C-alpha cells in the first residue's frame, strides 16, 4: 500500500488498516506499528472487529488467533461495496483493485 499512496490521495480515497493484535513490543517486534504511515493503523486488541467481519482465524497451519488478510471498500452509503478475504496469511489485495472498487462504489475518486 505504501507505493499506492499518491494514487489514493489523488483520488480522495481514505485507507484505514485494522491490525488484530495488542499494542506491545512482543506483538510488534519489528516496530511496524510505530513506523509513520500515510494511513492510520487501528488495533483490534480484543478481536471484536475481526470476528464481526468474519475474518478471525483461530488456528491454522499459518496462523494462530489473528485475522486473515482482508480488504473492504465501504461505499458512501455505508454498504460494503467490495470484500477481499485471503485464504492464507501471505495473499494481499492489489491496490488497483481497491481503487477500482472505490470508483465503482460511488466514492469520490477524482
């Protein structure tokens, strides 16, 4: 997402990241949550949001009590206009797909 910052800003599309983890050094040993970013990173420390959206991953070969990588585009009227939920911890949605979904949802993209 870092490489797409200019295009998101140009189109007026807001990006929020929700991380299903606690705000501790042990949960973030590389300091990725503390690195300055152009988008806010919100912490879902009790996993309520990830459970509500159906992306909580209790246990698997590549995960334990975390969220599956996912992306949602919320339209101006509040409906989910686009949803991506990965089947593993390594797959991510392309920024271009999010921008296209935002444009087709009626969000301001110019």
